[in-house]
C-alpha cells in the first residue's frame, strides 16, 4: 500500500513539472530571468541579451520581432519626440532620415506601408524603439505629405514615413551612427520617401528629389547646386566675386566617372580669374549656398531673383518655393 502511494505521489510530481514547463508562464519564471521573456525595457537596456545582428547567438538573425499586440498589452518604451527631422548625407548610403538630434531612423521589412502596420513589439521594440508621431515635422528635403502615423496595438501613435513605421536603434550611440543598417537582412535606414537606404558608390554630382523643386543637382555632400544669372556660360564670365564668395561657394570640380543621374557631357571644369577651378554644369559655373545646412535645403532658391537650383538636364529651375 505504501509502495503504491509513493508511486502515485511521484507520478503527480512529474505531471506537475511537465505542465509547468509546457506553459512557460512568466509568473513561474521570476522577474526577467528568461531571455525570451516578453518584457519591455528602456531603450538601450538588455539589448545584448537578444543578440540582434550578431552571429551564432541563436536569436540574432534579425527575424525576432514578435507581432503587433503580442506583448501582453504592454506599451513599447518609445524614445523622445523626433522633433524636426533631418537628412544626413551618409558616406555609404547617401541621404538618410534622422531625428532632430541626428539619430538615424529605420524601417522593418516585416512591417507594411499600405496599410501602415507595425509588427515589432515586445522585446523587438526594446532594441528598436518606435518613434513617436507627436511633434515630428518635416525639413525642406522631406515632403510634409510623407509623414503620417500608425496606431500601435498598445494604443500609442508611431511616426510613419512614406507609410513605413519608423524606429531608432538602441545600439546607435551617437549622431550619424547607422549600426542598424542591414541587421538580420530586415532593417534599413529610411530615405526621405520612406524607401530602404542601400549602399551606393559615392558620387561627386547626383540628383536629389526635392519635394518643391523636383529633381535637382547636388554635390558630393548632398548640398544643392545653384547657378547665378550674372555669370555666363559663353563667353565665360564670373559675376560672383569678392564678398559674394563669402556666401556662395564655388563647387569643387567633379570626376566624370563619379556621377549619378546626370550625363557626363554636361559636366566640366572652369578656371576662375583667381585660378580656382570650379565645377560647371552645361558650361555654367555652379555654387553652394552657405545658408543651406543639410541635403534638401533650398534656401538659396530665387535669392535676389538671380540664384537658381539646377535641373538634372542642366537647366535652371525658376520655381519659387512655397513660403
């Protein structure tokens, strides 16, 4: 009888242990003892436990992200407002969207833009904190219509760019960092249109899609190129000299093998009276404006009725920006 009773107790203990292991209830795990616990931590904390983007971790393939609403109703730890967004000219990716403090914003391939849906919640949102929609505004290089919001499963509103939910990356520690680019093959920095930023060869002259002026020429730093009505292409004449050059800087000559979106035949180099060599587009000397601070800025457009951005076919653009 005693032997049977002991066997019954042992069987009950085994059944209880099996049931506990199968359930995996967080109430049975203690506070945060499991690396798979779906707990939300402040951005920048606990991210190494999940090994995003690292090899051999078993969880670092970038696919870990959960589903919207799969975080037991807990709100993601969002960061501060993005403020006025900016375009940062990354040496490898070209212009990418950052927040007001220069921190790169990213998109997730497992999200959708039509309709906007975020599929990064729980621990995913610890490593990739959603960017709040409130307080975000567009700079000159990003169309105001590109900004929107999506309501997450926890009820918070997340910024969208071109329909894509925007995130910061907890392992980016300073302005200009792009450590999240390509993580798991599913995370990419955002472009002004909400597209994925991709690695590209550096270009001395390229085309930028400016929301108000259309496709304009920019230099290797992404800054708008302008031409001056008091210059002339033929015969060559330079109308911007002396104090004018404090505000309008002659653009550096370009390597014809490093162009993007513009025919090489339109690019040449001219020599100024002081011996300085200057970039010319369709034989017109071109300049950058010291009042422009980031890619997409067109603060020099229409100045004094004499300064104009240049189109991809080398013509001046006379459109007047709104406001």
